[in-house]
C-alpha cells in the first residue's frame, strides 16, 4: 500500500470532516480539488485516467437539473408559493404541516438546496408579519427538504450519484422510498409540534425583502419541461443525463431570461467537488487503499455489503465527511439489490442530525442569521436528533421488511 496515497487520502477526508484545513482559506471543494491535483502531480494517476474517472453522466445530470431549478427561481415561483403559504389564515400547526409537505414535494423534483435558499427569506418575513415564531418553520423547512429529497433519484446530489452509478430504476426507487419519506415528513411535523407547542408566537422585527415578481409564463414553461423530464425518467429508456441536458437546453433558449443569469445559479462548486472526488476515489480503488480498509472492517466482523452494516456506515460516514464523499467511498460495497435505496435514504435522512449534516441545514441557518434570528446547535438538535432517530428507525424497519424472507419476518414476530 502506497504511503503517499494514504497521506493524501487522509488529508482530503479529514478536510471533508472539518470543512476546512486550519490556517488555510479552503472549503471542501478546494480540499478535494487539491487532493486530485496532488495525485496528478505525484504520478498516481495520468491526466487521461483522471478524465476517465469522472462520471460524466452524473455531472451532466446535476448540471441539467440545476438549470431547471434556476428557471423556477428566476421565474419567481419559489417566492410566490412561499408568500401565498405564509398568508393563509390557518392555525400555526396547520401552516407547518402545509409547509413541510410543500417543501418535501418541491425538494423531491428540484434541488433541495435552492428550495431552502429561495423559501427561507420569504418564510421569515411572512412569520414576522403574523407574529409567528419563525424558528419552528425554518427547522421544518430544513428537515422536510432533506427528507423530501430522498423520494426520488433527482432530489439531491448523492441520490443522483447512486442512481447513475448503480443504474437504478427511477420508478422502482420511487416506490421503495415513498413510504419512508411520507412517514419522515409526518415525524418532522410531530416532533416540531411537540417541541414548540407553547412557543408558536414571537414578535420578530425583520426588514421587508424584495420579492422576485412571478412570471406565469416562465413558471409554466419550467413546469411543462420538468413534467416532460420526469415522465421520461419514469417511462422512457433514455439516459437520465441526456433528458436533463435536453430540458436545460430548452429552458436556456429563451428570449427573456439571459443564459448568464441562469448559469450563474448553477452550483459550480458542487460540480467541481464531484469531479475531484471521482479522481480521488479512483486512485484509492486502484492503489489498494480502499480494499485495505474494507478488509480491515471485515476482520472486525463488519461486512459492508450487508444491508444492516451498509445502512449504519452510510449514516455514520455521512455525518463525519458529508453525504457525497461518504456515498462515493461506500459505492464499491453496494452489491445487495437494495443497496442503492439503503444508501440514498440513510445518507439523506441522516443529514438532519446536525447542522453540518447537509447543505440545506446550513443555508437555512445562515439565512436566519442574516435576519438576526439565531438557531444554535442545541436548538437544531432538539428537532434534528429525534427526527433523525425516528425517521431512520422507521426506514430501517421498512427496508428490512422489503428485503427479508417471510420466514425471517415470521421468526422475529413469533
């Protein structure tokens, strides 16, 4: 085993855990990119092999769907739907359940990070106008967007990666994930209602924000293109990345929306992170480092390909190094028929545990901070920890029932 590979790997994944390298102005994307460059510079991978290591299909799928999501944001769809939701004259608990399911549905078909980015400021202002405490609604938005994004193979980056790498059926995964996702959204509502049952109202002075005026034509165009894309995902044997890029191309050919604006909303940092980690993990696989770790775990009785261990390791690693790097590390162990579903649900549901567990959490917390609304680690944990434990427990039981034989189920309940 090459010591240089092990050192670079350790630096990259410690950086993934910390989110930075102390003393340097590097984030996770910069750390992953430097790791890939280090492997190139030390001759552990050639430029051609590095290029071949990048899963172009996954990158293309991400890019195409980011453009689709940008169409909705620039068209004012997110602002409009959040504003109308905030104006509904319902009890706080009823308003919360509507928010949770709307955020969950939107996150299943659009990028959950952009859903949170666009909805959070409008939600804060709407709560302030009605003297509602914005904190339970913001936590509901973050948790629901994480859980809702697990419903499909296009809801978040790690699901896209899993679906592309394992060539999973879009409709098949949807049927397997639907029940745990719906249960998870209900759990979010129940936990928040219990925690804030005496704290629904609060005076929150916030400045008025400039809402993006809705364009019904641009929103309708986005809806038509998105519906066509999802129909193709469900029923046509076409590569998902080609469908997504075609959808993006149709939306970019606009007389009103400048392509510079739409492409400006693409998360290029995330695309670079993916490309760099593909290279890093390719070196790990070819150098034997990854096999060494798998063998080491096996020596301790941890069979990573077994569903229970894969579920647990995905959840644990996702909270240490973030969900995308965790999924990339564990993909070689995805040999069970339910491995893709297990990894997608465990990595996504687990993102609710801590603030740093998902980008959606961080976006909501930072948006709240910009309005002088503080949501600390403890406040988030009061909701995030029970939501994560309960939703993962339900998902684990559901997946076990899906994978176990009738005899195994009988022996357990006997």
